[in-house]
């Protein structure tokens, strides 16, 4: 870990608090020490008590830095430089110029290390806040033992400086507040993160007001002493902000909600869709584990179960109008997520199509687009999917099976797709039937639940007798791990290659955002944003298959270039592969 960076969680609340307090004490002592060194040339001979004070600050800063090296991982070079400077300033303070340069070096070190990994505006406001606070602390320490009339007369006047420093702290605090994303919503006063932001922004205002009232007084250092408490608390809050979890975005009625829940010691994502009054689906990734439940505070709690054709587990929850608390539980452990269903009813979603609808909405949320859910993929057959189905049927007609076995459903998309398949097959003189048979090709245009059932039945039937020798074919929207993996091999007409960069990028983003969940076509389209963007390529037939053909003995080395873990990031088919098996269909 880099020196001065707030440490990550250790897994123990008591240890985490102790580590944060250690770092805050280190930063505060260092800021007082650096400011005293920088302003040393403004005073003449130092009284013994001031030497002792600066010496104590140096020892405390160096000691806390050394302790931090024992408790957390640190940047060794930065640690050594910090300790040397902290111990050098009390020695060099007798020589004003040398003490000033050592103080500047220590202040620069603090600024650089507290701002590590930040750039642009964030780095600028870090620099301003830390530097201004350090100078304020320096005047406070020096003026505690050296009266104002004994300070050297220079062009560097302390009264105007107090207003300047206060103004810089106010500006930096305001920029931090407005750039936090919280705005002025209720998270400002309902969350610890928001209250900390208010402390950062408001207390410098108090210090600046004090400086203004003290501007015309004879004691030009009085404003610093009176405002020291406000600046100190603001500086501690600024330093602690990195260790405080940022609150989740407020739920927007009608926009599916992607949030995090911490049940026991496990933290996992949760998807609530469509977040409207009435029936909603609460989705957990498979990595969240089993035995989860969900329900509204004071209402019925439903167990999360598997859904055919969908990954993870799903719980049905009836949300009341307006805001409410969603309770996520496992055993005796619970977590609460704020939801806001609003007042208006959402779109009617068939139970069998709800998981696909939620998965499509997830794609937009992953791309940081919070859009109201007004329709679902099963509500209509898209133009690109209809063209893919036409080319699929024409491709099959060229292979001359005895018939097509068609599986559809009652959704608007399923009805339109079934009619399209029958009409295209009729033009090619290819019979279409509902029953399975020898020398047929199975074509599935239903939703996820129907597609999963059709595939599992086909797999079982093929184990008993020869049927569908011309293959198992799925509509494009059925490109989903549980459906494809329910059989050894299946084929789909796709307008994009799941192995290409854009598709792999979405697969990685989906896995990162939702606990390793596999990507879906509906989510991919919503993630891309513009309708059909990068999905309107030429149609090819892709074959998906499980990859279990080369088991390895435990400890056996893999061949060069061979991937040992089949479920690597970016795959569309878990533990499987998908490759083109046809040229472009014209």
C-alpha cells in the first residue's frame, strides 16, 4: 500500500477503525509540522517551548509513520523520506531557510501521497486543501508561543493571508461537495459520507468568517488560533473521506435498481426490476450463494429460487407505492436496500419473460444509463432478429431436412417469429411441425423458459432415439448460458461474433458488475445504447458447445498456450465455446 493512503478493510471493524485513526493522526501531525517549518522564517528567535512543540510534532509524525509500516503495507521509499523529513525539521528549525525547505518538501510529500491515483480537478483540490490547512496550522503553532508583535515585518501579511487561506479551503470544500455526485439530495444529511462532506465544506466557512471579523484587529494571528478547531476538524474529515463508503445512488421510480447488499460477511449485487408498484423480481447472481430471501419491511418474505433458462436465483416481491425498504436475508442475517417504486404502474411483463426483461435492463445499468423500463425484448420481434431467422430457415432449407420442428410461445415476439419461420419455410417447400421426428431440425423461437424446456427435452429424447439429426437451432435472443449448456451442442444465427472485442468487453463488464454472471443478447443491446449498434453485421451460424473433452489429471502440466481454467473472463458461454460454422449467409 502507498504511504498515507487510507488502508483497505482488514475484515475486522475494530482493526479497521484503529488503522484509520492511525493514518488520520499521522496526516494531522505531519500537516502541523510541515506548516510550522514553511513559516519559520516569519519569526525571529524561537522560545524553548516552541522548539519543544515542534520537536514533539516531529517525533509523533515519525513514530506514527513507523507504526504504519508495521501495521499495513507501505511504500518503503516514501516512508523513509517521511521519517527523515519529520525528524529533520525540528533540527533545521534553528536555521529558518533550511527549515522552510524541509517543511515544503514534507508538505509536497503529503500532497503527492494523499492524491496518488487522482488527477485533474481531484488532484488540484487535494493540493489546495492540504496546503492551505498546513499553512493555517503553521501560523497557529508559531503564534501560540510568539506574540504577533514579535513577528518579522515583511510583505507577507498574516491578516490578508487568513482570508486567502480560508477562501481556498471554502472553494476546495465546495468543489469536493459538488463533484461528489450527491448534490443536495437527502444523502447529504442521512449518510456518514454526506455529513463528512458538509463538515469539509462548512467548517472552512466558519474559519473564514472568524478571519474576517479579526482582520482589523491588532493581533494578526488571533484568527488562526480561533479558527484552528474548525480547520482541524475539516482537515481530518477531508483525510477520512477516502475511508468512508460512498452511498449508493438514490433509486429512481420505474428505473430498475442495481445495488449492493452485505449479508453477513458476504457482499453481492442485487437487481430489482422493474421497480414499480406491484410484482417485481429481485435477482441475485449465482456467486451470492443459496438460501437467499427478499421482501418488503413488514411484508411477506419470499425465497429466491432458480428460474428455467436464467442464471442465479430470483425472488418475487410486491412493492408498495413510493419508498420502502427491501430486506435481503439468509438465515438470521439481513441487509436493507432502499427502493422507490413511485406511483405509476409499470409495463405488464409475463412471468416467463421477466428474467430476460430484467437481464436486458441490467445492460443499460452497467453502462450507467438509468432509463425507465417501458418494454421488454419479448414484446416485439426486432428487425435484426427477423432477418436472422429468415436466413436461418433458408440455410436449413438448403440442407434438406424432412421437416422443421418448431417451438414457440404466446408472447408477441414468439407469435411473430413462428409466423415468419412458417412463411419462409413454405416458400422453400419445407414442412413445419410441432412434433419431434427423425431427420428434422429443431428451431426454437420461444422465450428463455420455453427455450430451456425445449432444449432439455431434446437432449433427453436424443439419448433415447435418433431425432433432430439436422441439429438444434435457437433464436438469437436464446444465446444464454443455461439454455445453450442444457445440450452438448446447439447453433444460433448471430449478427456479431461473441469473440470480438466489443462483445468480450461487455461480457467482462457484465461479469464484473453482477457477480460473474454471463452476458445476454438483450443486455448487450442495451449496453451498446444506440439501437442495433455493432449488432447489425452479416448473419452467420454459430455453434455453441460445452468444452469437457480433455480432462487433466490433478497437477498435470498444461500444454503451451492451453488455458487451464475454461471459465475465464469474457466468455459468453460458461465452460463452453462458440465459433462460426458457416460463411456469411446472403
